[in-house]
C-alpha cells in the first residue's frame, strides 16, 4: 500500500475512534477541504471546530467500500454513518503531500 493510502487510513481510524487530536494530526496546517454542498474549510483549527462536536457526540463512523490510488491522490468511496438518519454514500478525493493530507474534495 502506498504512503498516501496509509495516511488516509490513519485519518479514517482516528475518525472512527473519535480521536480529534490524531485526526487533525493527519492534516497539513493549511489543509483545504471542499464539502459536498460547495462550502469549504481551511486549516486545522477549522477541522477542530467542525469535527470536535461530532466526535464528542460519538455517533459518526465511516467505512471504505472502494479505493483508487495514483501518486499522491487517494479516492475513497465511503459510507458514512451517524451523520443523517440513513447512511450517506460519498466519494472523497484526498491529496497527500509530505506525509499529510493537504486537500480534500467531497464529491457527489
């Protein structure tokens, strides 16, 4: 498995364990995230502000049902649980640079 895929796997494990510090540590200081609704987040502190309450509630979990990797890119087909009444299926494109996720695009 490529290094970018390992970084994304660490991020997913921290997400599923609701470990905010470990989760944020997988991201670059200036990470840019584009969400499905077109809104965006920038930087680690924005991640803490958004994901902290979700992790504290302990209800979010995601599973990977498919993955593509190429160079510094990882695209996961994920099923997210606990964010809505029904599971949410989404494609998530990650870019990993210098061992950290610096860009995320939620697609579809």
